C-alpha cells in the first residue's frame, strides 16, 4: 500500500531537483506503485536502467536524488567475492571494515571497495511498506536467499549464482532460540553442506566409501561463531542431522548436497557480482571520499592502491543521518 500523500510530496521535490528525461519520473512512480516487494528491495541501478530502458547515468542520479528526497534508502552491501553472498549491509560506507569474513564459504578477505561493495536502493517504509523491511518475519528461504544473497552475482550466461545455490539446496529452516531441529537427507555422492547465515554452524560431509546400512546421525550445535567448516566423512545413504540452537537468537540453517566436483563457494565468474563499481567510478556524485575505519595512513594507502574514487556523498550521508 502506497502512502499517496508522502509519494506526492516527495515526487514533487524529486521532479524539481533537476531536468529529467521524458518518462523517467513516471517510470519510477509506476515502479513504486506496482512492483512486487522484492523488486523494491535493494534495487541495483544498472539492472533497473536495463529493465526500464533508461540511461544508466540518469538512473544512478535519479536514485541518489530519490534517496535525498526519502523515497528510497541507500544500502551498501559488502559481497563475498567467492560465493557472492551479502556478508554485511551498511547504511553508509563508514561502517565498512577493512577485513571481513564470509560466514558461508568461511573465507577471509580484504575489502577491495571498487570490486566488492555494491550500492543498492530500497523503498522507504513510510512510503510503501514491504516484507523486506521486516526480515525476521520472512520465511527462512527468503531470508537466506533474498536477504543473505543477491541476484547480482551472475554466471557468464547471466544466470544469478543464487539460483545455482538454490538448485543444490535440500532444506532451509528456522532455528528457534533454545530449540532443537531435525533434518534428513539422502545423498549418494558429492558433499553435504550445512550452513547458517549467522555463522554459528558450518559443516561439511564428503560422501565416500560403501553405502551405509543405517541412517547416519550427526550432531550440529548452533552456538559460538565458527571460522571454518567442521568436516566429517559420511557414507552414501541417509543422513540425519540434529541441530541444537543453544543461543537466544533465531537462526537460519541451510542443508545442501553439492554434486561431485562442486566446491563450497566459488561463483565461476565472481566479478560479475559487482557491476556497480565501474559505473560509480564515472559518476560525479560518488567523488567525495568517506573515511574508512582504521589507521589514516593505511586508508590513504588503500585509496591510492585501488581506484581514485571512494563512494559516498556528503549530502546523502546527511540526509541518511537525519532519517535515522
Ligand atoms: Zn562466501
């Protein structure tokens, strides 16, 4: 449901912000009114431009101005270069750390800003409320694939890598605080993988040897954060996982069986994940440096080592701070 008064007021400000090409504002308004919830969550400007047959530069400008007008909120996504999952999301770049750890493929990385940070736009909740404003109310599968993942990680043929991940997934379940859950799966070959979005359990069971006569039982604890997969061999046959959430928070657990030869993580062409860096590099609104955490000299070094631009704009940061 769109708040008509809020839409009218903010669109009027957006329209007056600068001259726009014909139909640009109308297409944005139509999208806000009629798109499904997912299409208003973390909009990638380049994808939006392509879908609506608009110029990329103008769409980037449009969404930046629309953020200042509070039609949208901006999210910085730190993506894993290996599996293209969303490692973290931030309301501004100032929250980004230099080093980060992917909870799914259990790999450590240095943040290389131009490659692995994507800027996206989500409709403001007081303009139109969408399910993704309340991730805790989403299904476990939507939370895992749509909030914890992105469709911007693509194979060379354009298939979102998240679809490959879905295709090998056997189950995605909620782990209620303090409770136990059971999952069963049949696997004749490959690797059984159990992961959590929260990084509190990560298991890897290569299937090897002669078939098991009885179901094989595995205990999995969702507790302290883990930094690597717990590996244990399993035989072909039925696997039964008993997963205990010993924390006071809701968890999301995924069970997948990877076919032989497929590893945890690697998107075959991971750099497809972030087309946005290149576009932002050419856009004047992204030219004002935003300081990263850490040692100032190191920050300067990092900037000069990578690209001459750092994302961010003072006006947008101010508007976001006021908004929160
Ligand atoms: Zn990863």
